[in-house]
C-alpha cells in the first residue's frame, strides 16, 4: 500500500527575504505531492488521497474534474473520493530496470479553474524475482595437474530485483575438493569463483557433480540453483594467462556494425597444442562478435545509449590442453545527440471560446529528449504570428495560453506549430502542429439582405400562395446561425393579421392566408423579425410593404336607368320637336375597380331605329342623332352596353324605353296602345299601382294644404320656406345619399295646374344664394333634399336645368393635382394618372362630387368649378381643369345635366312634362 498521506517535497529555498504573502504563493506553486508504494500492487489499490493532499474537498470533485495526465495510464483518480488508485500493473523492473531509485512523475489536472499539480510516486522494490541461471547445468573441465588454489569463474545468476532483494550470495554443495568464493564487481554485482582445494586424480574420480545455489536477502529469501558438472582431464601444466584481468573501453553509440571495440590477449607457457589458445565468449553474445584466433571484439549491431549504457562481457582463453583462463571486458557507451525532442500535448481544451480572455490556458505541453546532458536540454518556441504563447511550467512542461483576442468569424481555426530544439552539437529540433478550433459565441445578430422589402401582389391571389421571401444571414455557427422568422408588427388589426399573411419560420417565405381585395385593402406594411437560436438570442427587424394591385374583377354597375320593382325597364319621354343633339337621358354607371379597369365607355348594342340616337363614348349621354321622322315609331327601344378598360374588359347593359310625346297625357295613349299582357294578373297590378299613385298624390296635396294653412296662421315669415319669394330653406349637414340599391336619388315637386293637368316642375328661387348655401325642397314623399348650391340667381327651371357642353380641357395644374399624402403625382399631358393611389383619389373625388350633384348639394349653380369638392376636401381641390364628370350624373325627370355654369339647351324645350318618367307596361311611375 502507499504511504497514505504522501510525502510533499518543497523546492529549494534560497535565504532571501520575501514578503510573507509572496512566500505563501510561491509555496503553493512549487509544492509537489510525493507517494511511496511497493511494486505489484493490485489494480484499484489506493495510493493516497490526492484530493485531500491538494486541499480539495469532496464536494469540489465533480466540478474540478480531477484527473491524471501521464504518458502511460498507471494511475487514475476516483471521481467520488479523490483517491489516487492503481490502474495497471506496476513492475518496477520493467519500468526502471536496475536503477536504484524508481519514481513515476506525472501531473494531476484540475479544471474550473484549470491547474496542474506535480505528483511523484516512488516504486519500492519487492522480492518478486528469483535468482536464475541461464542454464540448468553447465560443464567445467579441469586438468588433474591443476594446482590447489586455482580459481575458476562460474556462471552468474541474474536477479531483476535491486538492493537486498537482488542476488547477494552463492553457495556450493559440500565437496572435499572444491570451495566457493563470492566476489564483487565494480558495479556491485556478485559473481562466484570455484577454488580447487586439493589436487585432482582423474583415475580416482573423473566427474564431480556439485549444486550451485544463488540466494538473495529478500523477505522471504529466494533461491536459484544449477548443476555444476566438473570433468577431470589429463594434465596440462600451464593454463593461459590474459594480459589483464579486466579490460575497459568507451565506445560511442551509433557505431556501424563491424567496428572494432578492442582485442584481448592471453599467453600459455606450454608448447605445442597446449599453447594454442582459442578465444570465446563465456556466454553467447548478440551485440558483439569475437575472433577466436586473435581475440578481436567487434560490434554486430548498432549500439544505442538510450537502451543500454554499459556492457560487461566474459572472454575465455582455452589452450589446446583444455586449460582455460578468463577475463572481463567492460564497455561503456557514450551518448551522442541522436534523438530529436518529443513534443506531446496533454489536457488539450476541446472548446476554445472566441471570447476567451488573454491568458486562458489551452493545453499542457511536455517536451522529452532521450539524450543526456546538454543533448537532452530543450528550448521551445511558437512558429508564426498566432494569438497564443507558451510559458514554462516545470522542467519539461510548458503551458499554451491565449495571447490576444479571438474571432471565429474571421479565423475559425489556428494551426499552431511548436518547435523544440535541444542544445546538442549539432542541435536537433522537432516541430509539432496542432489545429485549435475556435468555438462560436453568439456575438453577431442576423442581418437582412435588404434594408426593406416592397412587393406587389395582384388581388384575387390564391390563398396559401407565396407572395414574398425575406432572407437574413448570421455569420455565427451552429444554433447561433440558425435564423427563425416571425411577424412582430403590422398596420393591420392584430386579430386580423393572422387571417391575412403568415411567414415560414425556417425559410422566411411570406404566404397569403386569404385572397386580397384591392377595393378593401390596397396596401399594408409588416415588420418581420429574424432571430437566431443563440443564448441569449439576437434579432433584427425589417419592414415589408405589400402593395395589392388592382385586377379587372368588377363589372360596371348601372346606376341609372334603374329597373322597376318587377324588373321591367323604365321609360323616358322625348319631345317630338327634339332637334339633333337633344339630350334625351343619360346612362350612369360605376366600376369598383381602379385606374384603367374603371375607365368606362358606352356603346349602342341594339336600337329600334338605328341612327336615331347616339350615345357619348365616355359620358353615357343619349342624344338624338336626327329629328323624328314621320315614319319613325313613337316608341323606341335602346340597348346600351357599358364596358370598362380592363383586360379582358367586363361589361353591363342598360335598356332604355323612349316615347316621343310632348306631355305625359300625350304619352299615355302611346303606352296604352301597346299589346295587353297575356297575364290578367299584370293588368290588375298595374291598376293597383295607378290607384296607389293617385291616392299618394291626393294625400300629398292634403298635407301641403294643411302645412300652408298652418304657416299662414303663423306670424313668422320664415316658416313659409320655399313658398316665399325669399331665399329657400338653408340646409344643415345632410346625410350622404346611399347608392347601395344601384340608383341615384332624384327628387321633384308635384304641382297642380289650373287646367287640371299634372305637371312636374322644380321650385323656383327668386333670390340669389351665396356660395356654400344649399337649397332644400320637398319631394313627393315629403322628404327635404338639397337642390342647389349656387352663387347665381336661378329664377327659371329652364335656366337651372340648362346644359353646357363638357369642358375638354380638364387637366390638373401642378398645384391642383391630387396625390397620396400630399404628393404631387400625375401627368402634365392630362391623361388618366398611372399611379394607382392618385387614380383612386381622383375617382373618389369625382364620385363624391357626383353624389353631391345628384342630391342637389353641389354644382347646380354652385361655386365656380368646385364640383362641391372645396366644401368636402378643402379649397385646394377646386378642379378647374378636371373633366366635367358631372355630366355623368343625370337627374331623372329632367333632360338637363349638372354643370358648373348656366348653359343653353341644345333643343327646344317641350311644352310640358320635361323628361317625365314613366314605367313601361301601362304603369305610371311616380
């Protein structure tokens, strides 16, 4: 077992005064742990409590990861108790050979923080080897003439142990003729000599059998024996005699085979055959060769000082008579600088973080040179410019530490070359390279490939389609470079966002979750985030603006003329004296699309009398192309198609029923002349409608008379409203008209003439109205509606309803051109704006103006060229050069269009019933 607590050696201290704290610090660095154990301890045996000797508690062991760093795994450290355990066989003779002192030196490594401790384990010899002879028996020839006292060197036994456990003495079995003397060489090894005690007589005893025993002084002692067979020969008076008993020579290693080492020489005073000496090795050698004739010793193999430093050889000289003499040849091998230093890395840190501070320990480097003296002294250095350095740790150990800032993105790995050079002549060096991989740290945020993204998506896209892809890269490695995408903000409602778009977390592809509708949502903006998987995670944001492009997916919708409740077409009356160019009616249609997709054109598809009527291509105005002839029928049917400018174009149709008559009463017979419907139920419905209309008219007249009587009794003159010659009723804010039913609202006043005929006339205003004032008049249902907003006097219905030719110069000036967010977009040539948003703004203003004109709140005598937009959108939108789209607004019951100035009718006004509305099928529409 080991010494338990171990022995700690302290570095030699010079008698120099240091501060007390500095001495304690140096003491901790120079401390070395020493243990002493016997060899051949079983595996798992405890050498000592290393953790306790290093002042480490058991609780620190899991984090400190105490372990052994050595070339051969003789020892290991228990992770639970911190004890140093034997992990493999400890054979002192195999480890140290014949060295008197055998010690194993290694480093104990502790992490967190990383530190090294030098440990020395001395291996004590155990008497585990028995002295052995190379042969079980050997023969010795002795002449009978040999004189008593002659000595013969016998075979030497070998014992691998040292000290008292090694071979100490030889013993010979009892014999009256021989005795044994133990002799010792300069190196301390023992060898036996056989001494002849009395003369031999071959005739009496030719053979002597003796037992030679070799013993050590171990506890218990071990013995080895061999049989000595002595043959007595005839007399040969003079044995050979060597010139020296011991020959000593020094020989450099790495000598080539065949090199002469030395020559031994022996003489024999006999003559003849007895004087002829033959040389031989006492034991067969494998390293050296011997010339049996002249005694020259040569090398057979290359010598290596690091393997065997000294050879001891016994040479025999035998004469022809059988007498033998022996001498010893001791050969010392001299070291040469023939071994390059060995560089090995121990405890190499696997993970070198790129944010490691300078001085971080990377590895322990051990330098070993098998040569001796200056040939074994080594200097170590780093090659090239790398952010590392080596600092000495002990005699043959160095520490590799960082010496600068590391950045994996710039240099992911370093090929560090360490060169070790000895001090021999010539010096030898060894270069060893190791690749140090820098471990990534999440120090780089993802970076998008673009500063922002703008994508155009046509409406009616298929749900689930990919509309865009954002991409970000992260120069980090592993999870630190894996980027996930998400939507973090949007100008859409948070609850509606998921129903519009989604983004793939892996690829960054943005998908549309639904079909977009340009008419509902023309653009929206998303804020996408790219986040890596580092700890902590880093992220970056980018904006993605999605512009929803318009498609021609909405057909034109005819607002006027509208169909009756039963789906039948309405009719208009045309004076018989209408001249060519007379405005009969106007087809009004709208398109929910934008731009060219909403640019409408009007065409005649079918007419009862081709060439009698014409339709304005862009205005939809139906005018007489020629005067009514005698052969022309009084009833005309006109089918008008409305097409948009999309590709492919979409269209709608409107059916116009026109009756040439000068009054409603004149038109009724024409209507009655039509063939009666085959269904008698239809006639009944017609009469019921006529009766209901008459009752409504009578009820309206009664209400008007009751209101007039009530106002007459009132003292307030303002209560007369429009019946007074003054200014008409001024209106406040009016609810915008609702076009959801597909028709423009129209209003008229029903008056009873003295002749008993019913006429449709507008109320008259005798006073001029200031700009911005709205005239309210009543309709047949008793509802007030705005009629005019004019700065001019409108004393006659003909003046109010006069038509002016459209203004062809409708281009915007640069200051009047509308745009998004105050932008001044458009084209100076006056063409339809190409910008989608400017187009939509222009359409919105035109439709708003048309709406106001339809309910009478705008340009019937309104401000100069404002189209009602100055009151709604501000004075900057005067639109003096905007095309007069108010001509697309037709007021049923009138043959006039809305204009910004009083004009003259193209044709002669009929005597009565201007533009009276009637329903086909012998039904009268109010």
